C-alpha cells in the first residue's frame, strides 16, 4: 500500500484528503449487493486480493455515488482502489472502515494465484557439468578469522 504525499497543504479539506489517502491494487474477489437504508444512504462492500508476496483479502466500503463506480467491474478484474480510514466509537467499541473514494481499472493482467497457478516454464536441457571443488588447505585452526 502506498500512502499520500507529506502534509503541507493549505486548506484543511485538501490536507485531510492527501494525508489520509492510501491506495492498493488487487484483484476484485467479492462484490456484495448494494445496501439501501431508509434515510436514503446506500453503500456497497467489496473485497480485493492484494498483489503482494503474501496476498491478503481486504474489505472496502464504497459509499453513495462511489458505489456506482463498482458497476463497471466484475469479480476477477484487477482494480486500483484509493481509500481513506474512518474510525468511530459505538457503545464502547471502536470500529475502523476502509472508505473507497476512487476505483479505477488496471491494465495489468491478472497473475495466476495459488489455486489456478500454472507451473513456471522449465527447460528440458541438461544441467552443465560442475567442476569439483578444490580441497581446503589443511591447518590446525578451522575458523576463518
């Protein structure tokens, strides 16, 4: 994950967006149905699998009109998500949400994961001969220092 540029912006809103913004690229693993609330508020959750040495599944929320950006993508697509952290307290418990505010497609092809992984290409050519190692000089002290 990348973090935004250092905070040196004049307006408070711009500072908040630049200092608290993160981004991650991954494969869209799960796209949940949109949740509509009586107040008119709506959101859509989704999960992406990161493209790191040790992939992780991360759940994000896209609020209101940002959830409409998800309609362009399907499970298995590689996307880049820009998000910020939201925290709140409710009944003495603390909660953290990852609020996606920009979702973009990526031109990067999907790498095969562990489940559908293809074996790397292996050459059928024989290994070249390796010359034998020279014997170590005999000495009373076998420590190298």
